[in-house]
C-alpha cells in the first residue's frame, strides 16, 4: 500500500484579514482572498470539491523530499487508485516526478542519436517537427498514451482524404486546361480574345490546383513514422520516463512490399488501354531494355543508365561515383559512397545503405568502353566550358572540379532527384511502359538471372544486406523461370505415350482399379 494521504479540497475563497480582523487590500484597493482548501464547510456535500492525493516517495539523491500531488478526482477511490499506481511505478524505477514533455524528450533523443546517418537523421527530424510535436508535443511523457498516438494517425488518414480531393481537382483542372488549349488551336485566325482568355484562366486554375498537397502518406511511410516514434519511446522506457512503449499497440494499415512484375505483352496492352500500372515496381524484358538503350544512345545520361541496367548500382551510388573509385585498367568500380538529398533538396555524400553496400563491381566490356570514352568526353567538355567561362565569366562561371564520373557541363554532379525526373520525362516521350529509375536495378538483377548467375552472385552485385532479400525479390521474376518451374514436375513423370489434348478426344484410356480402392457390398466387389 502506498505511503501518503487522500484528501478532499475545493477552490472556494474567503476574504483575507489581518490580525485585527480587518480585510486586507492590494495596492489597487481590491479585496484580497484566499482559498479555503480543505477547510471549506461545504466539503461534506457529495458534489462539492474534488479528491486529491499526495505520495511519500523515498528522498532524492541529494536528500530532497519527494511528495508528488495530484487532484481533480471525482471519488476517493479514484484518487486512491491513482496514488497506488504512482507508488507502484515509482517502486519499479519510473521517474514519476518528471515533467519533461514529449517535445523536449524527442529533441533530446534525436540530439543524442549520434549513430544515425545524416539522411535518417533528416527524416527523423522531419517526422518530429512536422508530425510528432504538433500532435503530441504538449503532453508530458507521463501523460502520453497509445490513444494519443492513434489519434495522430487518424489525422494523417483524414489529411489523405483531403489530398485525394486535391488530386481529383488537379486532374479536372488539367483536363479543362487541355480542352481550352485545344479549342484555341482549332479556332481559325483571327482568334477571338475570349478564347485565349479562357485558356489563360484554365492555366491559372491548374497552377493553383498544383500548389495544393496531393501525395498520399501511404502505408509504407506510415510504418516508417511509427517505427521512428517506437524507437524513441523504447529509449524513453529504458530511461524509466514511461513504463511501456505506447507505440507498440498502435494500429495502422498493413504494409505489404510491392511485388516486382515484368512488363509482358498482355500487361503492356492493358496499360495502353487504361493507363494503369499492374504494380508500383515493374521490370522491363530484355527486349524492352534494348529498345530503351537504343533510343537513348545520344542522351547525356546514357552512360549512367547503361551502368545501372547492367551492373545495378542505386541511383545515389551512380550519381556519387567518383573517378578515384573507378579502375579502368582492371575494369572495376568501387561503390563506397552515394549522393542523397535531405528535406531541403540539398544533396550530400553518404555511405551506402548497409555494410554490404560497400562493394567492388566488375565492369562488363561494353560499360568499360563507355566509361573510357566518357572520360575523354568529360575532359573535352571541361575545356569547352573553361573557354566559355574565360570569354564570359558572368554567364558561365568557373568550372567545378568535383571529381564525379557523371557531371553536368560545368562539372557539378547530377542531383539524384533530377536524374529521376529526366528519366521519367524521357519514358513519356518514348512512349515506353513506365518503370521507376530504381527499377533499372531490378532489370540488372533479372538480366543476371536470365544469364545464369546465382542468387548469391546477384546479392553481391546489388549490395543487398541479406541473401533472403535477394531471393524473395527476384526468385520468380522472369517469365522463362516460371515456365521452367511449371514444366519441371511434368518431366519427372514417365509416360508411355505423349498425347496432345486433340489426340485424346477419341481415345478411351484403360483404367485399372487399385485394390485398396475396391469396396465390397454384401460380399460382392463394387467399384
């Protein structure tokens, strides 16, 4: 049983008086009052005042008294139960007197996480400032419960509905703008000014619609949000600020990793009819990959894409590849860093995602030749830029000797996000089945599988942390493997005659009963 007291008090007041019994006034002449507290004569009434507790805890490390108090309970039993819970938590080491808020704790926790990579730290900081603090920051760590975190996700789901409406508005505005543009183009000259004005108005509406948020916070992102908060609350539980991790019981939509699918002829035909992708992760067949490479030979990013198609580096790993890590004599490239961006869109260098991400890849002969040629092209472009800069320094500026393999004309590296944007626009112009830039990495894996490489070799090539990740992602990716898997069991069964369905239509097979399947009725055999 806890050590302390349960008592009742109220907020009723009475005038203050001095020793002579005269009312005490403040400097402005107003009557001073004081609370009656536990001395109010109306406390005997059932509905007057509220119940309080104070608990005698062991003295602090410096001998300070610890007497936490709390009130506002409707009944004596409720106050006593709360006091007992506080006493039990204190005896289990919980810091029951801490008044640290969720906002204060989360910022302190992130500041102490010196083990985090910069990209992860940026993501956590974004979650804290944009989501956790607005929803939970005002609470003390002692007040935080699962219901508060669940309410935060309910707000996210409600905002997703707003974003969906914004997407619909943007699509309608786009259709209206295109219709107004088409009407203007089809109107014979001289065109009435109101036709142009209608188009201008439609463009203004479209521009306004595109300023509103339209990107869903999907199940994958919600899982990351919850996992980050759970990690923080796990640390809080270890510090004894809370007695359990309240994020563990929060329910969010189930996240299922999208399955990689191949663009078959049937899927392409369906996509051209409806515009819908069968999966968010799609892979080209070798034929489609060849079409893309043939169509982009003259593009300034062709060598980078060729490297991704056949050797599978991640987008940031390709953008962050330095010439110092490329050995054109031996034909190898060391993947030791990547270019990533934070929430402010600023790129920076970071190590690969995992220890296995630091790897050395052998260059195929075609990629080796392209990189050799590209090095000479890059040197020529540098000379051109320096000549232009010397002639017009205000327009061109100095050449940036960044040391990266894939750079713009002035020597600065490509921003990873811009590489993806250029890739997406190019696919639309080529009218090719859409894939993400990251899916070129899946193309590298599928081509390696088709060429007969083992899963272990592909894991090493891609820099996956585990063999399981590679096997689960690519085991049944290419159609030819599915066909071989379907034919294998049939080939194991010896048959006397190989018959096609049409050849067996007029053939009545001879059936022989297995003795154990023959039953008897009244001692007579019956099939």
